[in-house]
C-alpha cells in the first residue's frame, strides 16, 4: 500500500511528473477574453507504485512483482500503459547493508493501439549488479525483450536469459484493504481520539480496491540470480524519470503501508519517496516511535497492554530501513517476503497494536490467484 | 502561403442552432474518432539497437485520445461505487476526475456540477485529501467560483505550505480575482516546490500580463515541452500547445502558431481550442471558408458562445449569399447557449458582455453584466470588458477610467490596445488613439478580423 493510495498526496516529483495543470485563457484564444478552464492538476499514475511482492516459486525460483497504475477501472483497462520514458527498477540487497547489489530494470516502448482499442508496448529488461545496481540508470545486461499483454488477451510470457520468465500488462489489483475505514481510523487517531469503538467504527468491511486493476511487472528469477536459496535478502522498487538529462528517482516502495502509516505530512511522504533505504533510520525513526506511542496511548486508555519503549525501538529497527525482507526459498509469507494472497494489513495492524487489533475486516482479494505465471488474475473488463 | 489545414474531416458550413449544436457534438465526435490518426511523433532514445527499435515513438499521445464511451463508462463505474459506499472518498475522487474529463471534452456544464458534488463528497469523507482538493479547485475555477477556490486553498496551505494542488488553485483563483501579487507569490512557490509545465505556463501568463510577451513565449514554450516530457497526453498536452500557439499568434508568429495548433490536433483530435486557433489563423490570412470550417468543427465538439460568435463574424465578413442569415442564426445561438446554461450561465457572462459590445447590441445590458462581474472579479480582462461595454453604451469617459485599470500592469495585447485606442478616439484624443491603434495592429494585425477592420477604418479617419 503506497502513500498515494492512502492519502492521494503523492510525492512532489511524482506530482511534477504528471502535474499538467495550467492557468486560464491564453491572451488570444477567446474573443471575450474570458476564463479558460485549464487541465486538472493530476499525478501520473503510470509511475505511481502501488505494491511490490516477493515470494517463493517452487524450489529454485522466486517471483518478483512491481505494480503501478492504481485504480484503473474496467473501462480504462484497455488503454492502461506503462510510461515509456520511465525507468522501473526492482532493487535487491543480498548482504544486509540496505544497499542494492542487484537491480532488475524495465523500460517500455511506445504505446501501440490494437484494432479493438487495447494497447500494448514492447519492453526490455536489464540486470545490473554491483555499483551499477545502486544507481538509477539504464544500465546492465539485457536479459529479456518482450511485449506487454493487452487487456483481454492471454498472458504473453518472455523468457529471461539465464532462466526464468517475465510478464508485463494489466491485471486485477491483488491488494485488498479497507482504505476507507483505515483512513477514518487514522484521522481520528491523529485527532487524539482514544475511544476504540470510535476509532474502529469507520471500517466498512469492503475492499476499496475490489474491481480495479493495476499494471504489473512480474518476473520469475532463479534463486541463484538473487543470492541463492537460503540467503536473507531485501527487496524494494523505484521509478525514475528523466529530468535535465539525468534519471531522478520519484518513487520508492517496499513494505506495504510504511509511508502511509508513519509519514503523516505530505512533505515527509515526498521526501521518503526520494530517499534510499540507508537513509530511512535517520529520516523515519522518530515518526515510527511517535506513531507507536500514539497507538500505545489508545491501548493504555482502553486498559490494553502497550509496547515498552524498548519494544518500540525494536519494532522501529525491524521496520527500518524500509525493505521487504525475504529468505530466498522460504515458503512463509509476510513479513517474510510478501505473497499476493497475504493479508498484510491484518499483519501490520496486529504488529502496530501489540496484537490487540487484528483485522481490517477484509481478508481476501476479490479475484482468485491463478497457480500459473504470472500468478495474478486477469483484469476486470467492462 | 502557409496553410493550416489539418487532416480531419470538415463539416460544411451551415446554420446551427443550439439544439443542432448539441446533436452535432455527438455526430462530429464520431467523425473525429473515425478519422485516421496522424503519425505519432518519433522520439529517439540512444540506448542500444533493440531498445531503440522498441522505444522509438515513445509517449505516442494519440494512443490515449479521449473516448467519450470510456469516459461515460468510468463515470458509471465510480459513481456507482460512491452510491454503494458514500464514504468512499477514493471512488468519489475518481468520479470527479472523469466528470471533469467529460466537461472538458464536451463543454457540458452539468458535468462540472457533478464533479463539484463528487469532490465535496470526497472531502467530506476525507478532509484535505490531496487529489480531491486539486480537482475541487479545478471545478470551482471552471464554475467561476474564484473566491471559493481561494478560500479552500488558503487553509490547506497553512498546514501544507508546499502543496502543489493548493498552490496552483490559489494562484489561479488570485489571477482571476485580479490579485496579481498573490498570484505571483503562489506561482513562484509552486515553481519552487514543483518546477514543471504547470508552474511555467502560469508564470508565462503572468509575464504576458506584465507586458513581457517574449518572456511569456519563452516560458510557455518550455511549459509545452515540459508537459510532453512529463507524460501529458491527449487534451492536456494539446492545451499546452494551444497556449503556445495563441501566444505566438499574438506576438506576430503565425507560422509558429499554426505548427503549435496542428500539433495540438495530433495530440487530441477533439481539441476545439486548436480548431479555434487554426480558424483565427485562416481568417487572418483571408481564408474565410477554412476559418468557418474549423469553427464549425470546434462548435460541433463544444458549442461555446465564444466560438459561435466568432463564426458569426466570419460569416459577416465573407458576406456570401445566405451568410447574413447564418450570422444571424449564430448570434441567436450565442444568446440561447447563455440562457440554457441556467444557474451556471455566469460562466458566460463576460463573453456575453464583450459579444454584445462588439456588435453594438443592448449596450445597457452589456454594461450591467460586465459591472456585475467586476464586483467579484477585478482582473485585467474584467476591466477591459467593462470599459468596452461602457464605450458601446456611449460612456467614453467612464470607459477610459476602466481601461486605465485594465492596462495598469502594462499588458501588451492587441485587443486591449485596440479597445483603449477606440476609447481615445471617442474622446477625440487623436494622437493617443493613433498611437494605441497603431500599436495594436503592430502587435497583431489580425487579432480579430472584424475588430481589426474597425481599427484600420478608425485609424483612417483620425486627424
């Protein structure tokens, strides 16, 4: 769950990337010299990461998923695309220093419209290692060329050099969460409420993302390519765009809800999206403690046990840096990696509330997850 | 001679009443949708042969040209979700977004109303929700509720001083309210926190109003390029190109303007703004048939009174058999559209006042409308409209006072200078009238075919 899903105030640079509002009348456009309504300020959903996933696939492979384009409606599924000029990256740390050692990089070609109005794009995937993996750049060894899967078509699968498979295209959004209820919960919490029934009263039991789609990048990679079976690794994703002849990172995401829960101001969310994981403890530590304190106050007021300061410190150190940790080959779900079917919100609610709040009332995705690659359900279509 | 024809079908000139215009929206949109798409611009990216092949033509905007069917399906989808869960601020915000899309594509004022309702519902469920704030700002500005837009943005900026949505809303509202110092502060802050097409085009507008057209062109050109680089598509990208086209036209570069408008039509085949721009250029070049053709297409897409009034002028200028009747029909349509706009008719008030003054119709009514607008909206164009209406009503001295206010920023605009010149002429200030009218025609000799002709005729009579 990304900041934009929860607050709709996406990163400033993300906003800049799609901030295409403008002012009123050009001086010569209207004879009456009247107001001319400008396009709406809007973010570019094509570079707005919704979620990432990492999960065991059999004994020798691991699935990596990066989703963008939140809230794509059935009618818009046909024309949903990745941003051609953007650089999508999945970063992997294999030695626990929160610095990327491996990067899978994806770029997309121009949008081609098919006879039924659906669109597709070519894509290329590169794999970079070492120092090159740490930066945001279009470098590395090409490991796949492919074509996105247009809406309504069977998945097109590209083979990866060295083994594995790749997919890109529109899919059902695998995320399930009562965002409407959570937002009311958080608003009341930040307003100082300690009344549990009031705090929890806004949950609706409905999955806000049911019936909507995202644009997915799915990779099945050999375990050997990401440190080997049994290794503890960390995953995060970034999106960068070209500005002044440089790649500028405008999006970052790892664990669900970190930016949402712990960064309360827009400026904080914006800054977090531009940082690297190694910056997280310095940037976010106090926010994590403050949030845990606020929740602790609610728990205390209701006669429930709260975390001790030492425990809060421990949780902050687990959650930061914001990396989705995973033991390669391990079948356990979130917090070990993240499988699409994992109820991450329940897990995080439980973690944050010392086990006293265990569910948002939404426990499964609206579409079943297929067992075959790319493991995400097809898109909702009109 | 440069021509500005584009590869889309043209409707034959014909009388078009308000109902006809509404029907024609649907008809022409189908024609336009069926027209072959122009070749996408090619973008070279040097990243190795395989990728080059794949990425050439990246960001093809025509691939995302708006489809009214898709917009209407989205409206049904998101509004249905809001109906089922009234607290669903996410769906309410998406609903607002697609209502705005519909409003911009068709000029349907009812869609603005629904967008207003949707944003209100989203913000009721989640106060301060950034995207909803942005959309609400857009809606309020579109409905000419400038003070409401300003008053919504200000408290948000107290909490989040760098919020780009609130900054752009505050700046836009201030601009229309004539609070140029506030507008500049907001735009400069926006540019600082989010240097972008959005900030540059706004600063360009201010530069134009401040009498620095070259700077305005530079900023607006950068904005159009930036919008493309930022991934703007369809109507959004076309809008930027049209702003550039209009500026180039008004600063004596019709060839550049034509390229900008034609490019806008590639981005968005439904761009009525581009068609109006091309019509202006064709008319300025004396090709009245082509100008009328472009305007007819624009009217079929969005029947705005501005455009209909402009076409009536071209009919009058062409003066073929039957043109007088066509012009009269168009003038009746202008009034009908404003009348049918109902409670939202206020959005056409200024247009109507200038239209009446341009054609010497109901001068007292023109003054009353312009005066009413000035009560809440004291911007450059507001004073200009008032001055022009006062002159039409024979109140040249009052008009001169209002015109002085309109020119207070030093704006170098042919239409403003023409109005000022005509006022000076009415006050028998020959030298000043000559200087102003000469300046107006020097800036843009064909700023408005009918009015430019009047300017030349008046110049010829000056001592």
